[in-house]
């Protein structure tokens, strides 16, 4: 760096010396121009020096940190900037525009304004983990058309903006784990065509609409564990979607029910479909529906929330027989039926054989009883003419 600055200073002195060349004057005090060849050679020399200065300035800008690396950040190159663990309260505004990877984890950034990353339009990886982020302004990530990986874990987010897919069309991995998210949008403003990994572990989710997951047609990894899942009729659509997702080769860590009590601790995918029924549609007029309830005539009126909850809860039914037990029952039944059939066949063969033997015996007896009569008659016939 010192050598570059010394070279620059020498070039500047050369330019200044060329510019300070004086021309001779005649007897009347007028300046006399020298030969045109001398003038053109000076101009050429000046232009060459200016060209060298331009190249030197370009080399200086290519040096790490020479073109404005933020004060508390480490610019390992013009494309990788590490601003982690610097107690930053906001995103630095003087980031190198060529940055592709930006680490901002373990800081004190509580909110992101709109166009927070306008200075790094080519960004591809952004890590904002462990910042206590609670507010993401609409359009906070606007302009990041090339972002592929976004890490928002260990923050204080309460929800997800449905327009996020519009701001990040190329996003492949989104991690929202370890936040306070209690609900997600039912759908996205645009389909997230390129998203392959979606993680919302360790949040406060109770329901998840399958329409949101259908807006991610290429998702292959889905992490949903450690939430407050309420396994009632509202999760039937999600259960059916997950079964189809796994059948197509997707990977998920599953959903473990947090309520109601009969299914607490059970995996959603192991609960039989027969125990679910479609949720009733929301009543358009809660007041009139409340008035029509049977209990209201006796002065005990149910609120719409209680009505919907009572209709939507799972009915405690006895669990169906285990599949292994069912298979064993079928096998045993088949064996018994086979034995009975063999016994019936043996009985039929025995009966037919007994009947044949009996008939043959009776035929021989009849033949033997007829033979003495025929002999006596013949003798009588022979002796009668005599």
C-alpha cells in the first residue's frame, strides 16, 4: 500500500512539472510556440501519466478495505463482509456494493427499515441470527433479487410478512427457528418457486394452513418441531399435505401435538383420519347464531368461540386395532378356515368311500343269495320229464 501511494505521488509531481513548463517570449513580450512535434510529445506524455494514475487508482480500489469497508466490520474480500459480534444497532450503510455474503449475527439490531440493504444489491447470503429482531418493515429486504440464504433464527419475530416472497424471488433457504411466531400467513403474495428449505422450529405455532406450503412447490426440507400444535380438525389439511409430501420424497421432522390432552405428545401423522371431521364454516352472524343455540333459551348462551371450539375438537373414540394385531387376526382366521375346509373335504371323501364300499358289499350279498335259488330250479326242471 505504501509503495502504491509513493508511486502515485511521483506521478502527480511529474504531471505538475509538465503543466508548469514555460514558453519563451519574443522582444514584444509575446509567447513563442515551439515546434509542433515538441508540443504533441508533451501532450502524449501527459496523457500517458494520467492513464497510469487511473490504473493506480483502480488498483487501490481493488485492495481489501480500500474502497470503504465499514469501521466495525472485517472485509475479507470485496465479496465477504463480517460484521458479527460488534454491538451494531443498525445495518451499516457503507457496505461494499460487490458484497455477496454478509454476516450480521450476534448484534443488537432490533428492527429493519425499508430498503435496509439497498447498498448491497448483489447479496446472496445474509445471516441476521441472534439480533432480537422484532419488527421487519414491509420492504425491508426489497432490492435483494439475488438473495438465496436468509437466517433469522434466535430473534423476537411474531409473524411473517406475506410479501416476503415478492422481495426475495430467488430465496432457497429460509430459517425462522427460535422466534415467537404464533401465526403464519395463509398464503403468499407470489409463489416461492425456488424455496427448498423452510424451518419454523421452536416457535408458538398452533395451526399452519396447507395453502402456505402449496405456495412452495419445490420445498424438500421442512422443519416444524417444538411448536404448540393443536391437533384438531384445523390440522387435517396439513396432515394430508404432509402425507403426500413424504410420499413424494420430502423430509420433515414431523409435528408433535401439544393439545388437546388426549393427543398431547402424539405425532400428528399417527392419528387416524377417522378421528377428524371437517371444521364447520365460520358463522357470518355470530349474534344470530348465538341466539339460535339451544342453551340460550335457558339463559346459558355459548359464545361463538366456544361453539366453534366444541364442534372442532376431536371426539375421544377408542383407537382402532393395531395393524400388527389386525394382520395376525387375518392370518389366524385364514388358517382356521383352511383347516375347516380340509376337514370338510376329508369328510366328503370318507362319506363317498363309505357309500361305495357299502354299495359294493350289498351287491355281492344279493348276488350270493340269488345263486342257490337258480340251482334248485334248474334241478327241478331237469327231473320233471322223467
